[in-house]
């Protein structure tokens, strides 16, 4: 079994807010598998042990460009929060989102090769990126983007620079903008229950099964408990079934029907989502430096 290091425990604690010893026990039981350890903590401690989406560690910004039926959402990353407020960095992110909307690059490599000039740097996006790295002193990267074109109308919402949403819709623009704000606040995983990724459902079913098994109830009751938990989860993470943030007496679907509006899809980006910064093991680092000094 791999050694459970202090940095592994610290990373799991940062993601879950669970006590240190519980994190270590979970990692030991999971034989070092961080994802499995997080599931174990959820079984033992409930949903309070799953805060990864709210504890994002990587830095950067989300930028959006929308014009009629064409638009783009991009995430551009940097190393520190300080640089994420830098005017040159923000201008670069906005320029990139505009290029994605207007030029339709196939992937990040194609985007990097598109023409762009900024502050004397160029003639490509990647040349500008490299130039800004030298000027600002931090590594910069374009992580991901989503482009919409030729479909329905588009509504966007940026919550500061860390959360961005684009909603594709037909109908009332105000209602669509409200949905974009709702998505930023409630962070649904899919438009409808039918579109929730199978992998997420499988994790939820596994956690629910382990929890229900601890109840000691008959198998048929356990099966019903598991199915009930899964159905509850599906409603909580699908946009149309969520209670509307501006009026929790109705679902988003009911609000849209009332406004004669339909949402075809949405994209939600949260800065650094799924990225884990390196957690330094300072004790080990100091020990290594002391050992190196003695050796010299």
C-alpha cells in the first residue's frame, strides 16, 4: 500500500473540511486513492464532506463574448489571485473569448495559432501569452472554451471574474438572464435528469448504497432507500428541476413555462474547477534543506 503523506491528508482536508484523522483513515482505507477516500468520507460524514466545488484552488478568470446567436466562454489561468486582477491579463482573456466566438478554433492548439497582437506581443495568441508571461512573471494558460453559433439566442452572466455562464434559449431574454444567474448560484450538473452524466449517478448510487446498508434494514427497504436517494440527487442537480432562486415556490422549468421560454443548454465555468494546486509539505521541505546543508 502506498504511504499516506501529510500532503495527501492536507489536500483531502482542503477538499472536504473533514477532520485530519478522518482524512487519514479514509486515505488508508482507500489505499491512497483520493477520489475513493472522498467517497468514504461522504458515507461517514454526509454531504458536509464534499466541498470540492466550493473550495477551488487554481487562479484565473472566466471571460465571455456574446453577440446574437454567437458566443464563447473561456477560462484562462494564472498562478496567483493577484495576477488574475492584472489589466493586461484581463485584456488577454477578453481578446481570447472574442477570437473563439469569431474564428471558431477547433481546439486549444488551433486557438493558440490564431493571429493576435497585444502590447507589442504577437503575431499569434501563443506569442502574446508567452510575452505576457515574461512581462507579468507568472505562467499563463488557456484551459478550456465553449463556443455557440447558429442555434438559439444566447444570454450570459459573469459573477465577478470567477464564474461564467452562457445559456442558449428561445423566448424571453430576461427569463434567460435569470436562468444564467441561477446556474451561477446553484451550479446544476445538467439541463434535465436524463442528461446527468452516468458517472456522477454511479458515484451517488454507490454512496447511497453504503449509507443504506448501515441502517440494518431488510434488502427490499435498502433498495428503496437507495433509489430514493438517487432520485433526490437527480432533481437537485438538474437545472429544470431545481427550485428557482428568485422564487423557490416554483421550479426553473415552471418559471420558464410561465415566461414562454425554452432553454436548449448551458455552459458553466468556475475558475480552477477540478484543478488542485500543489500543497507543499513544509516539514518535509525543511528537513530536506537541513539534510542538504549538513551534506555540504
